[in-house]
C-alpha cells in the first residue's frame, strides 16, 4: 500500500514512520465507521501501536491502492483499553 503524504501535517504528533508502523501492526484494528458522513467520504480508522510502543488512532481515506492519512493522534484511554481488549481476545 502506498501512502499519499500531501495532506499530512509534518508537525503532527505522529511521524510518517510511526504511522506506517501502525498499519504494519499485526494486532492493529481497522475500523469502518457506521455513520453516513464517514461512509460518503471513504473514511476509515486504524488503531495501532508503533515500534516504540506508542498507541495511535489514525483517520485515513483509501482508494484501495493509495492511503491518505487525514489525522493521527495518540489513543484516548478508552481507545487504548479497547485495543488492548481486542489484543487479548486474539491471543
């Protein structure tokens, strides 16, 4: 999968490398929103961990070949608990 970094803010909390690592996380979660607002815009969410152990929530759009990162931020405590619960369930 290729990344389109044109819209990514270089000053954001997550670097391009950290974002790529989250998408490579074998336990990362890919979420499809259930609201029409996001469905119309082909927006999706990724909850993952980078190689340094930091947890990230990433909003992105994709064409199936190219991934465009819209926003990346550290997980909230609730998101992290959800991620860790799903991790335990998969082991």
